[in-house]
C-alpha cells in the first residue's frame, strides 16, 4: 500500500509540473509566439520552445510508469542538473530541483501493478490543461486582421490622431533590428528620422518621436475597431472597452515584436512600454530584447 501511495504521489507531482508548463507554454506561445507565416514553423516553435518542458515531464513520467527505475533516475538527474547548469535561485532549488529529486525517489521505491489509470492521469491532465488554456488564444489569434499595409498610417481614436511610421527605421518589426538597441538608442534614432519615416538624417530632425503612454493606449484596436483605451496616470493602469490585439493598422502579425517603447518616463532609468494586448509596464531603459520594439509617430498636418 505504501509503495502504491508513493507512486501516485510521484505521478501527482509529475502531473503538476507537466500541467503547469502546458498552461504557461500555450499562453506564452500565443502571446509572443505564433508569428511565422508558415503554420509548420509556428507548430515547431510551439513544441520546441514553449511546450518543451511540459513534454519533457510527460515523457519522463510515462517512462517512470513503464520502467520505474529508469524514469526515477531521469527525474533525479534532472533535479541535480538544474543547479549544476547554474540555475541556483531559491525558486529553482525549492520549486523545481528538490521536488524533481523527491519524485524520482518516490518512483524508485514505489510500485504500481495496474498502470492503466496512471497512464490516463499522467497524459490526460496536462492535455486537458493545454486544451482549456488554449481555446481563447487560438480563437483570438485566428481572428486577427492583417491588411498587409505596413506603410505610414493615420490612426484616430479617443481624441488622438497621429501618423504612425512605416516599416523600417521608423518601425522595427524584426528581432534583429532591436537586439542591440536600448530606450535611449531608439529615442536618438527616431529623432534622426526624415519626413518619410524610412530614412535617417545625419543630424537631429525631430519630426518623429516615440508615442506617449496615453497616445498608445488610446490608439490600440481589435477587429479594426478602436478599443476605447484610457490611461489613468494616478494608478498607472490602462482600461479598455475591449481587449486590444496584435493586428493592423498598428501591429504586424508576422513579427516577434509584442512590446513597444513609449516616450513616457518613470525616472532616469525606467520608461514605460506598451503591450499589444493593452498592458502598460515599467521597464529599465537599458534593456535590449528582440520582442521589444518601437513605432514612431508624428502629428498630422
């Protein structure tokens, strides 16, 4: 009885890990991933970047049920490898490393004769989590509007009317354009943009600029409809009639960029960034990341 209980506790821990990563992975996949034009490439990115940990725990768990000592050793080694690989935070040690080692020990000393329900639980729970968590983002992403117009666009809403820069120097849509650019570097680049928004001047022009937080929030859309965004400076939060999404005329669907720098500063070292879904977040100005881009704006004549 004790051996059976040990095995089921190990299965429960395995399901917890696998289901957590299934939940996190599918949400993140449709938040910052799924941007390739190729469905096959999107599926590959989903499996090997966002769902890899869920699949890893699922496979090791199945192995442990089938061949308990082989699976037990794999769990223990995975737990030991986490700090060896340099991941030594308290969360990594106490939330991942130690539970994985305990799971391996439980599988090693446990025993389960009837394995049918064990397979059903260890496969079914993560799969159910994946399906339930993925329904909303799958529907939302499939309904995104893309008019393939990445030129300068006039966007009007909530008493804000601006010209948003065309793709290129005025609008970064690739990770390569952003990996080496901080907030200060982006701000300087935008200040050198010529009138067309596509070429740079050797001197400061100051025709284009980064949008403020209120301007970006007021301009976001979904299904070609303004989302009614409003920025509350006192609380530091944005509110919307409907949640915005990553679509034209403001965003490029087939782009890894999901955040934009704004010109609104918190202090000398922190500025706000806006997310395509309407979120507004504080971010250190010096950070450089491929998913954090920008799109310049200028006043309409």
